[in-house]
């Protein structure tokens, strides 16, 4: 699979909510000093705000682990407040023995341009920089980075290539990437905020999503109606099973659907698409779930369009709530997604 992750941060809380725990439960390996912000670039949904502070423990960070790859493509919308050097993203290698190495850092520099750097010990080493005046404070920009350690780095802002340079890498680690961090790590910028939205990660392994996706928006569509079958039992909520699983932020044990029967399925229609959506590139179906006792408990995520249904891999559950996701790069009929198919799709979950 080439599309490894996408997140619009729309379902983790309301404006000003502290969001560390719920974002960590969505599958991020690190999520700290985060809150939600309604000042998005589209006026819809939420962005995530990363705090800054005088010491490391006060810094906002989001870190996503991926399979180990030798080439990675990352995109995200970002808005920073500071007018001096300000790191926004790090591409990392974890040796799985306790050492995490920064291969590449992407930063806004004091000339309102992009700087990319690697590390030599604790010292930043400049790899390349864009022309000035392309990355402004207090403006939403869409940043995309394509990076192959030791080979090349390409950075785009709002669809335009601003930097293309020979790739560099940290000599302390293999030329591989297995984590992506959105981070606000500049300790001298206490009080400055960084907001992030519409985050995707790809590799180059498959026939689809193996290059820049462009300036994309990732919208969350919540369950809006029951779509049959609806075979589980409901606790809490109102009329219709969907009302037990449509809460933002998730309310965990206050309302939910449950079943102990293998093969039980719940399917839902989703919120209407925003009118200004032009096209749909991919769909990711998510469920926040837990098991209530020891033993094996799995779910599969599903997507249906008209008479065609696709079912994802088995996802194991734990005894605390965690998010499970399945990316569907193509529509259930085998063709490309489009706005019509996404508007009519049904999503759901199966007990295994």
C-alpha cells in the first residue's frame, strides 16, 4: 500500500479541548501538549494546535510510526506564528532498541523560506534552503516533502516546488525512515503556537499514491444514519444505532454498540460531503473499539457502494479504547473514488 496514513484531526475534540489522550489512542506513538483549534484553513472541522514552551516537556509533538521505507512522501497544512527559525516536521529512524535518529528536519527560517537540515550529534547541518519569502507566519500553507535518505529531498509549498536538493541523511542511522513527527521543538519560542491539519504519509511502493498528492483536504464524515445490517445492541445514544457512535470527541463508555457474536455487522450512511469538494482521492474507515474481557477479539472495517462491499484485514482490540483504521485506495466497485461514490458509500464494522 502506498497511502500509509491520513488525518484531518476533526474528531478529537471541540475548540480548546486538551487532546493528548484521544489522539494517542488514534494510533500515534507520541501525542503530547496538544489542543484542538477551530480556526482551520477551510472553515470546517478542526486543526490540532501544538504548544511551545521553555523546556522539552512543554513542547507539542505528534509522532506517527510507519513501516520501514527507503523513501517517504509527507504532506500537511501548517500555520506558525514565529518569524524566526521554526521546525515543523522531522523524518526519523527508530532502531527499535531505544534510539531515535533525525534524518531530516523541515523548518521555516528567518527569511520566510524553507530550510532542510540533518543532524550531526546535537548540531543541525543545513542540507538546503529555498529562496526567501515563500513560507510566511500567520498564513496557512500546505507543505509536501519527498525524501529518500542519501539520494534527494524535494519540498513543495502550496503545490509549487521551492527546494530540490541532493539527499542527505544522518550518518548515525541506516538510510531508512520509519517515523514522521510534526513537532514544535524550539524551546526559545515559548508562547508561540503551531497549528497542523490535513496530514498524509505515502511511500512509493504501489501503483497509486506513490508521489505527491497535492494540496489536499481531509474531512471527517461521521455516521449519519443506519444503513443495514445493524445487528449489534446499543447502549446510550438515541433513536438509531448511529447515534451511539457519532460523538465528537468520542464519549467512550457513555454510548456505544456491542456484540459477542462473530459475524455481526453494523453499517452506516455518513454525513453529506461539503459542497466545495471537487474530487475524492481515497477513503479511510475508522472505528474506536475495545474488548471487555481477556481473549482474542477482532474487528474488520467495511465499505459499501451500491452492491459492492470491501472488507479490510482483521484488527485486534485491547481492553482500552483505541482507534482502528482501514484505508481504501479504490472504491468498492474496483474503480477510482469520486464525489458521487463517496457521497453514497456506507461504512461499517464486523465482529470477527
